C-alpha cells in the first residue's frame, strides 16, 4: 500500500509499505479521508520522531475484521479515535482522561496518511470506533476528532450559555470554538488573527466581530462587550503575544482556556496580584477528547447544529500531501485540508 512518510514539513515521501496485518479483535480500515491537523505541521514536536506516518483525523470503511470481534462487518462507514483512555485509572475516574497513560500510548498503525490502517484491539474495546450515519460524509467525519477536542475544552473551561467569548487565533481550532460557542448560546463572540482571510472566516462562522491581532487592545473588547472583558478567553494561537493578550482580556471571575501549545521555549511573566488576587480568574488547558465527546461531536455534525462542511477548503490525493502540508503551515487562504489516500 502507499503511505506518506513524514521526514519534515518539507519532505513527505510517497512510499510503499506492506498492508497491516490484523490480529484477533482488531480492524483493518480502508482510509477514505484524513484531515491535516495544525499539530501535524508543528515541526519541533514531530522531528525527533521522524520518519513516521502522521494523520489522526480519519474516516473510512471497515475492510476486514479480526477473529473474536463482534458488531463490525466489512463495508461499515466509520470514524475513529486514535487515542483512547482506559476508563479505570485515577485520572479517568476524576474526569481527566486526557492524562490517562493508556490514552497517551494508544494510536493507529501506522497512521491516517496511508491507504489502510490497523486499529488495535484496545482502541476498539475502549470505545474508539464510531459508526457514521448516512448524512455524514467522509470529509465531514474527519472533523469529529477536532470538534470533540473543542467540546472538551469548552466543557473544562466551564462555558455557559450567555458567556462572552474572545477567541485568539482564527484557524480551524478557533473557528470550531466559534461555531460551538454560537451553537451553545454564547453572548458576544470576538475573534482575533493576523490574516485577513481568517478574520473574514470568523465572521462567517459566527463571530460578532473580528480584530487584527496586531491592532487588538482590551478596550476594543470592552467596546463590543457592554464595557466588560471576556467571561471566557480561548487561546488557539501559539504566539507569545497571544498569551499576553489573553491575560489582559479575561474579565473578573473569568477563565482562560489554553487550547494550543506555545512556541517551544515560551516563558510568560505574570503579575500575580494584579491578575489573580481578588479576581477569581481561572487558567486551564485541555487536550484530546474521550469517547463520549467524540460521539457528541458526531451527533452535532450529523444534526448540522455545528455545520463543518463549509470549513473544508481543499481536498487532494495522497500524492499531493506535500502541497497540503504547505497550505496548512503557511496558514494563508485555507481552513481545512483533507487528504484522500485512495486517490
């Protein structure tokens, strides 16, 4: 089978590799669509593991089933979780599945940017397979994973109907946060970015206002939000300046959700008393999603309560994956880039 082997952001090679062999309780998946995530082009995070097959936003068809596996048959349309929590450890039982050791060890074999992958038994047993309803296409299904992560983030951050929201960074993660917050009854939603295309996209997907990050000041947020700062600030940009903007934009009793990693060695100096003392400010983060959040995300997409289809701007075959990585890394006039490994 063909795979796209990642050596660095500018060196992805189409290579041949044997078809994965499945064992008892496993699935062989024919990959029909695989989204390129912003983390896929985060080179500092990937290089020490290279070469490797990336791709974790996957939708496809069951090609074969291993022995002792009931409930699945060839031809089923599915989307998958590459990481799954054990559901039994201290962290899972306290609602922090994202730091579960099992979740951090599980993955696809070899990855989503190939024609076929093996889904290990643990992924299946721990709820990592989701049957697609007829109304959800493969391309839309690749957005189940990122939407599930967004869902988890807003839940951890304590989002409530009527909350004002500032989204810093209007790439795919920021836009999904806007869509979900709007679907769940947010009050004023303001977004920032440095790219005009994305500022316009933020308005299209539900922001009340979008502001060039280079010109943003907290007073602009106040002018749009009844004189107040934000109840919830969501940081989806890795720029150090985004973190500083978040710290200056959260209102009394508010929360900052750090949804994206920063630059590799970022260190931020905080004026502790000015920010925290008497202000009841919460700083939190989120990572990944649990199976229940995947299922909820799939239902939101299926019902069109969160309409992700207009976010897909580029579709291409496996042989053009280098172009797809370039589009995502440049962060210009693209939102979601989907790879079709069978083309």
